[in-house]
C-alpha cells in the first residue's frame, strides 16, 4: 500500500497530461472498487479513443482484472463511472456486452471444453441472434435460416484466423496457440467496437506472439483494443498508450516511450534497486 | 439480412453438437436441415414401432406404451442434465403434476385427449418456470435442493387436499377409446409412442438450435457463456421448464396406462430412478432416453419375478428394483460414463473403422470431414477424456467475481 500511495499525486498529473479526448470511446472516470477495506481500484481515470490500442499493465493484484470485470459488468463500482460511447455503463450485465459492442476474452482460454471449435465460435454470435424458443423447437426457417447464416459467419472468421481446419474438433486437445485464436474468434463474432483482451499472449510461443501482434495491429482499423498483458515487449510494440496500475491506483499513463522512461513504473514493478536492469532489457525489446 | 444463403464454408452441422448425430456414412445420408433430418428419423422410427406394436401381444404393447411415456420424461431430464448440467431430484413429482392435471381434466371436463395432454404439459412447464427461476438465480446445486423439496411435497399436498386429488385412492382416468377394431392396448401404445416421437423431434430441434448451444455453453462455463452474450439465468430456466414440460407430458401419458393416479404412484424413489435411467441410457442423448425408459419399465418387472423366484421377503422385494438401479448406475459410471448410447456409438465407430480399414475418428462429423478432406485434420481420435484433460485455466480471483 505504501508503495502505491507514494506515487499518487504524480500519477494524477501524468493522467491529465496524456488524457485523450475520448468522447466517443471508453472513458473510465474516478473508478473505485472496494472489497470491504481493500481498495481494488482507487479513483482510476483514463480513456480509450476509437481505434486506439491501450495496454493496462501492473504487477499481480494491481487491479487489472478488477478493471476488466467492472467494464464487462461482473462487478459494479463503489464509485466513479465507466462511460462507453457517451453512455454510462452502470447497471449492465456481462450478457449485455455484445449488444453494447464490447467483447472480452478471458485469462487462459476460457473455451467450453465439450463444444467443438466451431460451436465455441458460434456462441460468440449470440448477441446477433433473434430466433425465439418456439421457432427453435419447431425447427422452422426463422431459427434454421439464422443458424445457416451464423455458420457462414463462423466459417469466414475461422478462415480469417487460420483455424478452419480445427472447426470440428474439441478445443482441449489443440495447441495452446490455436485455443487462444479460437477464443479471439469467439470474441470477434459480435463485431465489437471495443475488444478487451485479458492476457492474450500468456503461454504463447514466439511465433504465436508475433502472429497475435500482427492481428491486433490489423484489428485496430475496426475497433479499439484494451489489453491486460505481462509481456512488456508486446505491450510496448503494439500499444498507442499504456496505463500502469499498482495497488489499485493509476501510477502512470502515457505512450510506451514515456512509460519506459518512467521511474515510477520500474519502481512499481521491481523496486528501485533493480530498476536499471529493467530499463536496459526493455530498450532491447523495443529495438526488436 | 439476406434470405439467400451464400455457400457455407463450414458445414452447418459443425456448429451443432454431434450429440446423437447418426453419420449414416455410406448407408444413409440424412438431410442437414435439422427439422427435415429429424422428420426423416421420426418416420423411420414410426415405421419400426408400428411393426413392433403389430407383432406384440396386448400386454407387451402396454409396456411399450409405458416405455414411450418414460422416454419423454427421460429425454427432458437428459437435456437438463446432459446438455445443461443441472440436476433435478424432482422429476417424479413433475410427472405426478402432469398426471394429476390430466386426471383432473378427465374427471371434470370432456376435452379432447390431445388438448388435455397439451394442458398438462403447459401446466408442468409453468411449474418448471416457477421452480426454475429462484433456483437458477441462486445457482449451483440449488435446483437439486428445490426439486427434492418438490418431490417431497407433491405427494403430501395430494394427500392433504384429498377432496380434490382423491387422497390415497387417487383419481381414475378413462383410457382413450380405440377406433374400430384396434386392440385398446395397441391404440394406447400408438398414442404414447406418437407423442414420444413428436417430442424427440422437437427436443432434437431445440438441442440443435442457438438455445441448445447455449445450454451446453452454460453447462461447461457460465462465466464465459455470459461474456458471449448468453443470459445464463434465462438459459437455465428454459432448460428446466422444457424438461419439466416433458416430465409432465410423460406423467400424463403414463397415467393413461395405469388408469389411476394416487399419492403412492409417484414416490421420491421414482425421481431417483429417472436419474439412474437417464445416466444408464446416456446423459444428453435423446436415443439414450429410450434405453433408460426400457430399463425403467423392465427392471422393476424383472426384480419382482427374481424376488419371487428366490422367495425373498416382501420388504426385500420392494427395494430390489432400486438396488438394481443403484448397482447398474455404479457399473455405468465406472465402466461406461456415456451410458448405453455412448457405448453403442463408440462400438459403431469401431466397427466402421474396422470395415472401411481407415482410422475413422468419431469427430469431425461426416459432413465436415467431406468439406475438410483437403485440410490437415490430424488423425487423433476424439475421446471423452479430451474434456477431462483440460482443466479450467481461470484464475481463482476471476471465478470469485462471477455473478
């Protein structure tokens, strides 16, 4: 706690300086989440403009996942507000996200183990489906025609992500990198305008990581992306801006270059003593 | 939205379960459109059952009709447990509600039998909604608790309000009168089997729709399901109320065979037997419901004849059927967790692989395999262990924050 609160005043200043005019994107304003006495998030503010890629970094327990849980409606904030396209997200629930144009991937892969890859991805199209129970039970066109269109869309997306050959397989037996792509495909099924990626690179090989980096880069033409990630080189390479959380507080925000040179960030991560080493290694990654 | 679908890159069947898909292989190619597919199967099943009922004696027809009634209740339970992962300990009570409803309608009104059966189904579906909503909101194993309560209270209520429900004597129902010279048992069996086939088609459609997919997604991981836009509570309530409606129709049809519905007819043990029958047949499959129904009709009969042959006391005889169900359940869970239907399917795939001389993984399904024949589909077979080898890689803090 001591560490985080020490940087508070400075962090606010940084946030103000780098704050974007995100009127049409995501605005997180003075967001607080308290679990009893624990402040999982403490007056965090930042915003994400349309088409921006923003990285959220910070040590374990910094509140990154809590932040995602508030945006995706699993948690309701103790204070502050999340605004999306100018609208307050106050009482939304996770199943409303698709209709709001927000998609989120989960830590790990979060796929359904007993559904095929194609079924997993098809479920991501749920927000666009309109067939009612009666037409589904009767098996009439309203339901079956919609399913036909859905399967077409699933096929396109599987092709796009180079996983079409796994369509009929169960995800559990597939390579981790393929599973992660299936999870991404599921999130993209609802054509989101905001994509929340929770540790998209965890467990990926170098090749898969490069592939992911290229994909996120391509996605920015269609949507904003917020990612929580521990792989600094990935974050620094693909993000327009980076937000640093520590003990629930925003300790820094800025461009990757600004974050890299920020002493507060290295302190938050590793403490002052080894800060110099981190700087060196991060410069290496940036070069590559 | 265009109504003219363009060529489908991934076979439509790929986004549906291979639940009880019959690939048919080279013998029989079923249409891909679910309704057509199920209607073809229904006509096929109806032909088989017609020949069966024609060749059987009156008493055997009576039993085949009972199998049809149980198959409906078990199919509903199978969708609930196998597809949606919820456990009901009160399906016997839901059958009782259907049975009492149809009996009350027969006593007090003169409606058409089909209308009476439809009303019984709707009433039980409504009970399913009333019971399912609070249980789904509480989540976890609450449905099992609430339905157990239902199983305990329905017989008590029926006894308490004896003036309405006939108390221990119960209510008597009039069997449907057979037209012409048709043997009444055969006619009754036809009614029950026809209803069962229609229910199978409807449940098959449901399981292959967006709702069936949502059932399975919620079963496997409700956090991921809600993020995908699936309303978890609504999905659970839908699964339970559909399943309740099936139990009600099954009970209503069963009472046509027994001719009487009373407090002793639908005990708590029936609910347990239904669960056992569902697991033995194969949870989540509609064909498996028929195997379970056969067990539910014949195991008590065998246990009665066995106990009289062994001259066991009446107390032992009364519980022998339940003991047999329990033993069968243990054997199935240990030896063949996917039940009779799952074992048969694996056997069929084994035979197909042996006769065609090629490795034939049960998955991907035939249509998909055709589509992907040029693609690199690894030859590894899919097994039930696929699911179990994959652990949930969700961090504990995230699970803790789910609704």
